[in-house]
């Protein structure tokens, strides 16, 4: 395999505007532009990036006649990426590669050159928001100078769908069962709309490259999804950056009897919103289609179980819920902290975090005569952002115009709604597991003064030599 070499610096190479002239005088594989891109990768990764073109070329159905310029056509990408993306998404990737500066060794047949592919991989996988913005522009709508927000949303629908397809094809669903979950096609549209809603558009709902650059800088998920698709779709394995873990682990869900409100795109959305430390496997604590419509059962299954995600679907088809940062406890006072939030799923995906107006984060009570009995988040008694009555099946979401605690609007179809489905998932480490972890620690760890005194008196700390190494959470 031919390697790229750093060229001697010339007057032309010192001028950024004449880098392409350097390329034309030196040939494809020794372009200064390519060399500047390759330096972003570790030395052991550069042969991987350089070798992608030849590997893709070897999969092409059409042999290259002797003496003809080698290029990659769209059919080659369909063969390689067909299991992980739709034809429309593959065409978008192809257009993105072809959009690399037309002065860069463009094959006469309109295919992709070696240099275009290397530059695309560097910008897509290691580029800045400024470098990725033109690629997104091209993938959304050819090579025009501006795109509409709707065209970006359509691009995102293809991209999110490809991410879900890639996770499925690569066996990275981590215990989740899409066939037992909500409608994936609807989830794709909702997540794409949520991501595109972060765009700050110009007049007439248009976006130029600067708009896209600002958006990509603020909304990291788009670049993460694009990187996953390119790495997995083109089989680019980079040791310094393994594939991101986009889905939480699912533990022991009763899939044989469960029809889950969650879908894979919703999981992508919610898991990215959870505060640090809530990366334990998700565990189903309560579902109306398994445990029945019982508030007592809901309380019994969910209290003292660590942080949880609550999902509610009403009879109007609205889906919404909340993240409870602490264990639910039965008491007449509000509980929780500022990490709690409410969210909407359908008809739109949104997250509503604490406003700081009050501390009415969580509320759970039952069997009291003088206080409301039910489960609530945000607002105040009788006027919650989300409320499930202890008389199971009824609830309300009252916000005129916004919930004071979370700034959320009315989440349900009607202010006073009828419950269709309720699900609660444990997403934090259960308290009993935390207690077990604490018990495993030596008393010397819990009391450093005792350890210091023993060392000063010459006592040997035998237990230090027999401990199992602790897991590094940062790895």
C-alpha cells in the first residue's frame, strides 16, 4: 500500500489559497492538503485511513481497466454500507465526499478519488464544526450555499434511521428488543425534529454554512451519529476512539409479556440527557401491561429503588414523563434535587430542566387525609407539571403557561387526562447494591485517621495486600 509522504514546503504550500496547486504538481497521494488531514490521526491509525480507498475499490463490481483513473462509484458504497443505511443516506454520504473541493483530483467519471475520501474521513471523524458544516450542507442538499430547516430535518431522519440500523446490524442493542417496543419510524421522526429544532435559522427558515457550524458546535449528537455511521458503514476501526456506547444496558426485561412505550430513538434521546452517574443498566420496575393498574403496586415497586425514569402515555396519544434523581419515598414533603427534569416524547421530544423558582421536584404520598395522594413532579399541590392520582387511571398536567419548577408546558393531550400506559425504569444503582459496595470496603478506607495511626505505631496493614483492584470508572 502506497504511503503518503510529507512534501517539502514550497512558496505555494505556505499560501493556504494555493494548496491545491501543490497537490496538482505532486499527484494524488502526496498532497499537502491530505497530509494536514492525516496528522489528526495517530501514526498507527493513518494506514487504516489510507487503506480505506483500496479496500472499497476491491469490493467494486466493475473492474478498473489498465491505465484508467481509479475511483469509487455510488454502487461501491451501496455494497459496503447497504446493511447499515438506506439508499438515500448512502447517496447523501456519496454527495458529501464528492463535495470536497472540485480542484482535488476529481475523477472524470464523477466518482470519488482517493484524496477526496481521505479528506472526507478526516473532516467527518476528526474535524471541527467549521469543517463538518459544509459536509452536512452537501449531504442535506447537494452543493448549494443554503438549505432549509426541513431539508436538514430530512437529512437527520435518514441519519437517525441509519444509526438505529447500524446498532441493530452490529448487535449493539445491549439487551433491548425493538420488536417489543414502540414504533421506531415514529421515534426516528421525533428525534430528527428535536435535533433540527436546535437550529438558529435565517430569514425564511434558511440555514447557511455559518448556521450549521453553530448548530454542530452546540448539538454534539449529530457529529456523534455521523461518526458512528461512517466508521461502521465503511468499517474504519480506530483504536483511539472505539464506537460510542449510545444505548444503556437493559437488564432482565420480561420481553415475552412486555409491550414497551420506549423505542430505540427515544432511548438515544433520554440516555444522553441523564446526569452523570446514571449509567447503571435499565431495569423495568413497573408497567401497567404487566403489573396492572394499581397505584399501590406502582409505589411498592418503585420506592427506594434509586433514580428512575417515568413514562406516561395518555388516551390522546401524548407520551411524556420525568426523571427522578433520587429514590421515591412516601412522605408528605417534596423530595428530589435540581437534577430532576420533565420531558415530552410525543407529539415532540423536549426536555424541561429546573428553573430554580422552587424545589418542588418530586412528590409521593398515599393514604393521607390532609395531603394529596399520588405521584407528582413540579408545580404545586393540585397544580403539578405531571401528576398521577392514587385513584389510578387519572392525572393532570397543569401549566398556565408553564410549570413553575421545570418551565414545561402542558404535557398531556388534555389538562386532566386518562392514563393509557405507565412505565417506570430504574436507571441508577439500586441502594442495596450501593450498600453492598460500601461493605466491601475496608474500615480503614472509611476512616483514614485510623489507618494513619496504625502506620505511625508500626502496625502492618495486612489487608492492603489482599484487596482486589477496584474498577476504574473512567475507563
